């Protein structure tokens, strides 16, 4: 018998607003002016907060963290489109999205200073704690998505963020497979920032795109200019609507770039060149969005200055609150390992507290 072609596959690429602020009128989404300004403000807040945390870390006032500078559109825009029923399951490079979903800046500062209280989430925020294990959160997202479907929760979806390095982990492929089989309402957003710590994108996979990895699991995939807020808006909106309406999962590859270090414990000059970083600076999502707002005549320098001033005051207040707080419970990590208390953990907690008391007594 002759060979037959069983199917053909393709992956689309979406860009609406280029790095010069020029918009494709045929693809331009109709977004209310107040929503455009709100998205821009959230991205600016994420950038300013990241820059402040970097200073705090260098001053020894917080611990290690992973900056998201340059990737704001890839996570802030989708978060702006999520509703109250939606769940966010992230990694450690989506500070803007976490703020949008209800976390406070103080909680991020607690977390990155080693306090378990930073993992506590506002009631009803539907957000899981930071996932440090690369790719593990994708499995959690599918579990949450399957739960929504099993309980017949309407108009709800799960958005999970991860980096390109996570697609090299088995967890990602297991999550995609189960999401496809169960038709779980999950939006997978890969922030392809070109580097898995020090490993470049081209050494991770031979796949022309990361978006095509969904094909194996019959999950729709699209590659998007991740520094284009309008393209991220269109792709995320379509994926969220599909998930909420019973259409199953989507994989979005947001092509972006990590402008800073992997974490503050990392030196990126050891594995990449300044020329590569400089080449991405003109593609900055904040610059692009600002140009677009100015083009629409809804933004100007005075509004920019006022907004930046407000944002910095918010951050100053959060830092002040964070550094004024005392009374952190160093044993709290034993209380949230499992849903129910377990006798072995109780024993370990008692031992920990006894040792702590002994150290205190000895000065």
C-alpha cells in the first residue's frame, strides 16, 4: 500500500506592533483606551519594582531573585485579561502578573528575603506560590484545570507561565499530554527569553519553534512576538476564551529576551555578549507600548512623569512596610507542607523549635 499523508501541521507567528511603534491596522485589536493605559501602567510598575528589588539585593536588604526586566508584556498583558475565577500558576519571573492578580509588593519582598509568609496569597486571588523547580508548575496547572472541569466550574481557566528551559523537562511534556487528553482549560505561556540560565535556545532543542511542541499533543500552538503587547493581548484573549468555552488548552510561545541575569546570583557576561543584549534593547515592550499610546494621542510626557512618580511612591511605601515588619515565624514552613498536620512533621517542628530555643539561650 502507498504511503498516505495523515495530516499536515503549521505554526503561525503573530506580531501587530513592531519595535518602531508601527501598528498593523488589519490586525489591531479594539481595546478601550483605559485598558491600554492600565496595561502600560502595570508593565511600568513591574519594571520599576524589579529595578528597585535589584538595588535592594545588591545592598543586602533582600535575597536572590529573578528579574523580569524586558519580559513585562509576556506576562502582564495575559494577567490583565484574566477574570476572578481564573487561576494563575507561575514560576519565578512574573512579578507583574502576580501584582495584577492581587499579590502585594510586600509579599514578594518577604518571599525573596526568605520568609515563608511571602507565600501566603490574598484570599480569593486564585494564585499558586512561586515555583522554583523548573517546569513543575505546568503539572500543577493541569491538575487545577482538570479540577475546574471535573467540578463543572464555568467561565474559568488556568494560566501557567514558564521559560523555554522548562520545555526541556519531562514535566512540561507530561502536562501537555494530560491537558490534551483531558481537554483541560489551561493556557500554557512559554516566555521564550532565549536562555535557560546559561544554555542558549539553539542548544536546547532542534525545533524551529517552541509553539510546535503542542502539535504532538494536539494542543493548538502559536508563536507570538512576546515584546508586542497587542499581539500578546490577541493571543491570550483567544486562548482564554477557548479554555473557558470548553475548547481545551493552548500553547503560546512568547518570543522575548531576558535583559538581566537569570537570578541575582548569576553573571550573564560569562555566557552571552553585550552585542546580543544591545540588539534587543530597541524591542523593549515598554518603549513600544509608550509609542503606541502616543500615536493614539492618549499619552504624553506629563502623564508619563506623573505615572512614574506615583509608581515609585507605591514602591517606596511597600519597601518601608516590608522593612518595618517584625515577628516572622521561622517554623511556619512545617505548617503548610501538607493539607493536614502529620505527626512526623510535628516532631520535626518540635525539634526545630527546641534547637532554636537552645541557640537563643546560648546567645
